[in-house]
C-alpha cells in the first residue's frame, strides 16, 4: 500500500486517511490509485461494515496536485487523471455497498470537495470550508461536481458556486443541505466515532440497498423507482437482519444485527 493512504480497521470500522499533509492531501497518481485499491479492499472485507474517509493534518483534500500536471515529465494529462484517477474513485464511493462517512477535517477544495460530497454521510467541523475552486484557475468542476452538487443544493445555487468559486463554511454547507452536519471542532472526532460505530452495527445489506435506491432515484421515473423499491423490499425482508430486527422489536430489546 502507498504511504499516501493510511488504512486502519478497528472492530467493524475501516478508517481511510488521505496522507499527504505537506500538500494538503492533494492527489497525485500514486495516491489516487492507492485510494481505489484501499476502497476495493474495504468492499471485499466482510468484517468491514462502515468506512470513514478523512484527511491527515490541516486539510481534508485540496484536490489535484498542480505540480504533477505542470511537470512535463510527471504530467499524466487530464484525460488520464479523470478517467483513471477521479472517476473510478467517485464510482467506487457511490457503488460500494457499505456506508461511507466523509469526515471532513479541514478544507475540501476542487476534486477534494466533490470526493467528500460523494460520500454517503458528510460531517465537518465548524472551521472547515468547501470550495469549488476549478473556475479560479480556468477549469470546470469534475469528480461528479456538476452531478452531485445541483442535486444536493439546487441548480441555481450549485451553478453560482461553481462559477464564482465561493468559499463556503461548514455551517453554511449544512444550512443549504450540502452536508449532513457541522459540529464544533472539539466534538468532531467523537461525533465521527459514534456515527461510524452506529452504522457498523446496523443492518449492512439494507444500508447497501438504500444506497442503491437513492443512486437510482437520480434518473428513474416514479414508476421505475416504485418497482425498484418493491424488489428491494422483498429482498430485504429475506435477510437475517430483518428477522432479528422484528424479533427485537417484539421482544422490546436492542437488535443484534450481523450484516447478513
């Protein structure tokens, strides 16, 4: 595994840390490919039932390392960067059948912001800022930004942020529905731990199906979505976790879900 990505698995929670703090965890090719690999490991590991994605140091992620794209020897070119680095990361985050928490510990800019927003539940502390920084250097949003952002906060607001490159505080992001929650800095770590622990003890298969349903709702008609809900509900009702959930409800006790 690359030194640019750290992985820690404790109980049923995998914590993935972007680890280039000296450049605000900006991506180069090695780090992008390593993140894809680690996400694949977490997806394949049945012992992992929740994933936390965060950054080391003062930033979550500042996006692309511009030194890489301006170095005539290292520059992989934008087509390769998008098709081999960022697009597979976004697809993996959206299709992995386990909940992914975006624990935004510092600034999330450019592709870094859009990677955070591709997570299932995004929590940031109140000193964090989000920036669609692309237009500030003559580029357009990538990493799913033009897909995810308008669906989170609305077309007009999303387009304005993409064009203007405004810096948005975590509290503003929460208020406009961009993220799930902004918390005080001193509560950030404990909030992430509690949330990850809770998700890791929930019915994992149902959470994966919920994720697939919400993904499909972006393009399905109402009739298609209703049909998909029916199919998935029938499948969920056949899981061991459903049987345990019902039994626990009837017996007035806490359920002991196994993710099966």
